[in-house]
């Protein structure tokens, strides 16, 4: 799948510029080609065709698979007389070639593959009745090990938001057409799409219409991945600080500081609020410790506030000062909770000359927008854009398919990472990785894109090597991120 992502209105614009019947033929051909690869031993294939153009794509694929001598059973969940023009032609072509359809999935069937052509990207309400029952039956087959190929988008999944509309097919593969859709990559999308393949149907969408957003890849920040010159010193790589670590949460500030150190920041200061914290980090003695107020008066090239910060008068006062500093600023965790609860901090943040970076998880995002976590997850892209606009900041809304939004309105979705990252301290490590890049002079958006992508990619490498996903810890990601980042710098 390429990096360009389009919302549904843009996709309709692209489709409207081309002969829709020809596009349906191309989609069916692409579907038949991949289905032929997936069907084990040329075994029987079940095609579930719906009442719209997605069903038309499935009917074209069914006709072509029959021509290749596959045993194809078609369940048609619509009315031929009410099909859209192109889907109606696909139905006539299918039946003229000797094809026929049944009303329900045969109970005795043993399938090597199921093709889901029930609904595409235009679904606006939860499937019900017969359609919901078919989705449940497809998922039952998937649970028993039968591969499922979804056409364009798993039926029941909102292709724009990644949310499930009542119920949705759990596909093992998704063949999406023309361009990428954000909902396949965030929220519930990855759990329902499986492996994603894009077929542009011989179109060139970026040449016709600028993409709405992009998937994060190395290309988004490659120009800043330059090997270090020999004639340098620690002052060449920035001086960064992390403020946080209230009593019982000191580990958070050290995780962030260690991540910043191991991603190359020249000098790293940890400033815990807990006055009982040691005067040095025995595990990472290279870190410099300072009291928070002293750190705010130090010459820094970037600052992070929030890891383990807590909610207190002292924390609020520190935040008030930090927001006025003219330097790259990253805010996470309790720094975000303080902003959400104090109007004066909100105003100061929105009026900063240099936009800050905010890295909320969904609950923190809900507090920032004064809505529930469920409302954030219902439209992650819109929520991230609203936070960026309201607070005039760059935003990384963490979660499955982290959404990154610039205060200018540009947006990206990151696809690296795995469920093993759902554990304490991961956000602190992300803060430290991004902080290190900010401190070394990277602009805010490339630093944020690289930090998020590297964070997930390092966790993926650990999981691939048997370290996780279950039991993966935040501290393990730090060294993996360092190794992978050096590979990127070396061009490997």
C-alpha cells in the first residue's frame, strides 16, 4: 500500500472522472487475480456479493474465477432490479456466462477462500437483518481458519474513521482500490483488514488530486537522516530536559530522559519533582539531574514536560513558565491534563510563537476537547485535527494507527507498532525519542513523525525477535530504537 490517503469525498471525485464500468471490470480482475493466489489448491471459493457497486466488483471477480475453472458459489444479498447501473451489468454478464446465485451460505460448504463483496466504502449505517447475519457467518468461517478477502474495505467498517458500524467482517486480506483509506489503518481498521494490498486500477490519484493525508514512512523525514560529521562535540547535539516524576512516578521522567540520551541528545537533564529522588540515575549515570525550576532557567535546545508530572500547584506553576519559553516544547501525560483543566494554560499554549507538540492518548485527548474517550475513538482523525486547531499545536493522538496532525491541518497515520506497546511507560519513551530529535535541531513535524514511526518500528523488531508482543516493556524499546535509528542513518 502506498502512502497517499484519501477521504471518501475525494475518492468519489476521483471515481467520477473515469468510466465507472471500466473501473469495476479492473477491480474485479484484480480481485480474481489475488483470490486465485489465495485459494488453496484451487479449492472452492465463496463469493458474497452485496446490493451495490462493491457487489458488482465481486460479481466480476466471480465470473472471471469461473472462467479459470474455480468452483465458485455466489451468495447474492441484493435485488437484481435495484442494482446500480454498473453492478447491474456485472450481474447480467455473470448470469450470461452461466453463473447463478443462492440466497444464503450453504451449511455444507467447505471453502478455501471467502470473498467479501457485501459493502464497500459507502456504508453509512450498521448492517442489519440478512446482511448482519451474512457478516456473522463470514466471521464464523474466518474463526474456523478460512481466509477472507475483503474488496475495498471489510463490510461494516467505516473506511474513513476506522470504526465498526454495528458489526464488520474480520478479513485476513483486504484489496483496496484506487487509493488508501485512513479507516483501514487506525482504530478498529487493522483488526479487521489483515494484510492490505492496494490496486490503483491503472489510475494515478496524486496526479489528479492532492491526497488528503499520508501514511508515515521513512520518506517523510529522510532528508534529516544524515550521518554525523567527525568534527563534533556533545554541544553539537543539543541540550534537552525532561520535567516530571512526582512522588510514585519518578520512573516516567527517567524513561523519557534515557530515551533522549540513547537517541543522541548531547546533554540530557532529568528534573523530577520528587525531592526524595536520587541525585543521579544509577542505571544511566550519564544523565544530569536538576531541580525543575533550575532547569527552566537553563539554556536548553528542547524541553519535555509531563511524564509522571502529577497534578499539583507546583506542577501547574512549572507548566505556566514552560509554556512561555521560546524553544521546542513537547507536552505529554499530566502536562496535558493540567492544560485541559486550566484556561490560562490553554490560552498561553494557543498563543505561543512556536507551536508545541502534544502527544495525548485517547483519554487525555477527550479531556482536551471536553468529550468522552469513546467520542475521540469514534473519529480519531477529526479529534486530532480539532486539538491541533484549538491549541495551535502539533498533535500525535496515540493508539492503534497513531494520527499525527500539524497545526496547519496536514495529517498522517502511522502504521508501525503492535499491541505489545499497550503497557506503562511507552508514552514516556516516545516523548524522549521525539525530544532528542527536537534538541538536535530537527523541525517539529519531521521530529514527531520520526519519533512515532521509530517508536513503533523498534517495538515491531523486538516482537519479530521473540521479545513480545506479550510482556514487552517500554525500557526494552529504547535500545531497539537506538539500533534501528543508526541503521537508518547508515542507509540500511
